[in-house]
């Protein structure tokens, strides 16, 4: 049966029921069900499955990209080894966090097991993504908590000698370890910047929930990190001196030619992600985020990959927003190819 982009979606296991297989795919979406170090609310490991399920509800027209549905997108099955390791290690991490909160003595062996499982996990993501990249695929990683992209960033660094990251997030994620977890969701960009010299620049936007240690790290590395706080962005708008377009141009201009997008859904206002791991009031509106992403391509930059993380699974609404963002990111990833 021929694919009809105007019809309802078939639940065929592919994103939005699209008719493409792995061989024909230009963009591969890789679900990563991992949330070992979550510190507040769990559920994001089931985010990818919830996004896939919600995706069948989407229509295929994109307001920016003609015939977006012709983008060959393929949703890869979840890696069972990752899901299993998450299930095995998450209870150990949860017990560690509980002991910390009760000010009990630290069980060092337990902590060691969590940290070495995270090393193993990062390597699994590296192996999956380098294989896809070497096959010429563009990859979108679907988390999971925000610790998931480290292995993917290392794989991109093998193929791209220099690239920048646009991070949309309520949090800086610049802590040097958090709760003694070396590979915490709260440390992802500290770890990325410290271990991947190919990352020439990190531009953080939407930041509104942070601590002095992270702000100090950002200002100590001001040649490598641009931080646009949410209060800073809104103040410019409230005072009427800048349009959102001008603010976006200022953001995009901090980025080099090759751009990776790391989208933590808590960068949006919490009405769009009520069940995310650590929701924070404020944040971008949906159309604002889409406008900014579109501007990266229009500026002539190349999007080399993306992740979407921290999508909650407790309600279909979080997954609905997550699925729409996934589609937009995937078609922009394909369309920006130079
Ligand atoms: Mn984050």
C-alpha cells in the first residue's frame, strides 16, 4: 500500500508511522532509556517509548520545510542492554541518593558500581552512534535523562574536528560530579567540555535554575561558554529594547558553523513538560524554541546532530510535545545538510 502523508498514521513501529526503513533512512532516531542518576523525579527512561506512541498522533506538515514528510526518518529499536543496565543500576543510585539525604555514611562500593556502570553506558552509546555515523546516518538521540549524550558527542568528535553545542535547558549541567555521581545528568556539559576538545563552543540558553559553582565555571571559561539566562532574555524583551528575533540572532552568532543541539525539554515552560525530571517555572514557549531552531539553518550553519532529553512518561501530553519537537529537530537536521 502506498504511503499517504494526508492519512492517519499506521502503528508500524516507526516514528509517526513513516514508511522508511533503516537502509533508506537519512535520520536515525536512537532511543536511550537511561535515568540512573536522576535526582528528583523518575520516568524519563520510559520517555522514548512514550514519544514513539504519541508520534502516531502527529500530522506531517511543517510550516518551514516543504514536504517535510519526505525526510527519511527511522526509529531504531531500544537497545535491550541499555534498558537492562538502567534497571539494574538505578536502584543502587536511588539508595545512594537516599543515604546522602539522610546524611548516612557513604557506601563506597555501591557508588563505585554506579560510576563504572555509567562508564560502560557511555561506551555503549558511543559504539551505537559511531556505527550509525560511519554508515552516513544523521542521528537524533532520544533520552532518557540528560546524561545520555556524552558517548554520542565523543562519536561526533571523531568525525568533526570542531563543532559547537546549542544547549536549551533550565539548568547549566556544569557541575563537576553531582551527588558523587561522576556522570550525572547535572554534569553532562562539564564532562563534555573537559573530555572533548573538539567542542569549540557551548551556548546555553533558557538557564534559570543554577548555582554559583556552575556560574563560576561558565565565567572562568568565557571564551568557550556563552550563557543566556532566561531572566536575561526576558528582561531584554520586557524593556522593549530587543525583539525575540534579535535575541535569537545574538544567540546563533555565538555558534560556529557546525552545531549540535542538546534539547533538555525543561528548557521549555513547565506547562509543556509537567512530568519532566526537574521542572522549573519560566522557560521558552514552544514557538520560540521552533523559531530559534529554524534560524540556525537559515543562518547557513549545519546541524550535525541532536538529542532530546528529560521527556516525562507519566502523561501523554509530555510525550506529545516531545514527539513534535523530535519531528522538528529531525527534519531540521536533514534539511541543514550542506
Ligand atoms: Mn539538562
